[in-house]
C-alpha cells in the first residue's frame, strides 16, 4: 500500500487510529505514551530462567578491507513461555537476531535473504551509512516470487540484497531492525532486531570489562495470547495491506512481559567483579527507568554514539525506545550469594522488574574504568549555519487521528529540510507527548532542554533523544561524508507507522 492510499484508508475510517492519547503511569508520573495490551495467558514466573546472550555471527569470508556476512530473515519459533513454541520472525530465525561485530574503518557487507511473507527494509540504527544502505522505508527487499502489491516500493530487489556498511565511525553499540514503511512496529514486535557492535583502537586500549563480562542486553516488552503466541493489535495480521493498529493502541503498544535477550525476567550469574552492560531499549513504546535493588551505581561509560569523554555515575538511568546506555556495574560491592535485581521504576506490577543478577563470589578482575575514556571534539554553536524547528504532535492524518512532523504526515518524496554536506545545524525539537526522536546518518549533541542545560542522560553523542510531554530540546547536528535522503522520526514505533516521520536530503 502506498502512502497516498494509506492516507485515504485512514480518512475513510478503516484504520482506527488514536482516540485520545493514553499515558501509562509509573512512580514518577506519566512514564510512557501508550496503552497496555494485556496477555491472555498465565505470565512466566520471574527469575527462573537463565539469561542467554545472542550468538555472534561469523563472517562467511573476509578480504583485505571487508568482512562479509549472510543473514536469512525467516519465520522461526522461540521458547518465551514454558512448553510453548511461539512463532516469530527473526534474523536467522532467532529472537533477537545474531550479533554482528565490526571494527571501525573496516567495511561490513551483510547479504540479507528474505524468506518472510512480506517485504522488508533493514536499518542499521546508529550507523553512519551511505543513503543507499540506510534502509529507507520504501527501499524494499521482497521475498522471491512475491506476487502482491509492489506499488509502495521506491527501490525494489527480490530475494536477496547486500547492505554495504563503511563503518566510518567510533566504537558504539548499534542495532539493526526492520524499517518498512507503515509496518515497522509489528515487524520488530515479531522479532526483527539484533545488535551490531563496533569497536576501535581507542576503546580497545581501555581496561574495561570484556569477554564474558561484556553483556549486550536487549530489553523489550511483549504480550501473549491465550495460546502463547505474540499478541499485537494489527488491523491487518498479514502485514501486507492495511497498516495501523486498533483503538487505543495508536498511541503506543505496551506489553506486560519483559524480555531480556528474548528471555522473560532472566537471571544471570555474575562474579564479584565489574561487568559492562550494553543496555538497549528495543521496545516499541515503553520507557524504562532502570536501577539496582539493593541500590548500586550504574557507571555510564557510553551512549548511542559511543564512549563518553569521562564516566558519569547514576543511581538510575532513563531510556526511551531505541536508546542505548553503556554502563559498568561493580558487583564486588555485594556479598556472595546476594540477588541483585534490575528494576524498572517506570513499571507497574511485573513490568517493574527486568532481570536479576546472582553474585557467585570473588574472582580475579583486572578491569577498571579510567577517569578519561575518550578524546572527542564537541560541536560548537558558532559552527551552526542554520536553525530549524520541528514539531512532533498528535494531529490529523488523512482525515483521522495520527501523528505528524510540522503538521504533515510522512511522504517519502517530500523533504522537511535540505542541509548542506559538511555543515552543522541547530535543530529545535518540540513535543506534545513522549516522543523519542531519532535522526538517521548524523549523530548529534544535546545543547539544551527548554531554557536549561542538557539533562542527566543527554551527554555524549546521540542518535535518539527522549522528548518528554510539552518539552523543547535543542540539538547540534553535523552532516558529514554522505549525501542523499535520510530520515527524522519518532521511535515510538506506532507513532512512526502512523506517519510521524520526515525525510531530509543532504546535498
């Protein structure tokens, strides 16, 4: 379905969009924009199943400049619930997909095979990537032999395509996920997400926790039907024709089961030593405020765009969808046998718990966290050549309720901005409700919130900023290396699917 037809469907009332905007309330007030979709089966018992770490994908071949990978997108099953095989869509048929590890400056070419019943588009989230490889939502990889509607495609391939990543960027925790126009939310909900970790010389010189003490943690919320299958309120369960979700979930879909790396409320044995936790909020709409119980320090060393200049201690960290926080936890402060729970202070009931660590006892630990982590140049307001304002608001889309940028729904062929390659711009972002705003291609630095300084979680290079209700933030964005068309959008995936996205062209 093309965008014009989608708007006509919304205007005709076939897609029940947003009627009011529900807010889920946590201990610190309205913590997420969305509505809870309750499971219809008994929920798993927390802290009874071990944490698993996604497998690392090995290159199929390498040469002097490039590592080559192959990923098949296909249906699979996952054992989220005891005694039930839950159907998923997965990279390599797993939830999450396998982790890809790259080195800065060394190309990575990932060949994707589409064996799903729908078209797909792969976005390397946080990747500094040429426009042709960025996963624009109408650049679609169709299944081989697909005979359905292909009018929504801008660029079309069938069966197989290569994504070539230059990896010209700092060490960082990236992730990859589906980005098809109008259907990103249900596709990611079904499992199309995985880690892509980048390292570089600067990071490898640091004595940070590594190996088994470097844990990527993908946190999502999901809901299940009476038969233990994933529950999601799509209007069209085939994800082929009519986009959108049923009332009231256009504000965001919130599940009641918390999964970490695909396991509900897992438990991880840890030595009394430092661990590096690469925390990714891959939920569709849920925000988290993560803390340790009993209390402890979450020592932040990195964010979306890589290492901070210096570590920052937190009692808790707040993550909007798509954000990453790289923290070190020193479990030597706890006694042997102690249970340490990672809690979500924005959650109600079982959504207030995430996972548990079981401290097994003393162990050698040669790691440390230096006072200086990274030497990196901050952007300057004096370098800014333009100021632009973007309003993210609940509005009218094709005659029905939806989500807009500057009062307009997404149109793939309409630009909201045309920044010049090699320049820095000042962008003012203004919200009505919770909107995690993601900028493709360019990492940015937060200049201010309202009339104040950046928030506690705004430091370092970002690709996603957590805008809270009725808030304004100002960011500095530099556009380097690659011309072409990219995206600015809300990463509440229901908002994104219901048109809160805009294209910009770097020229």
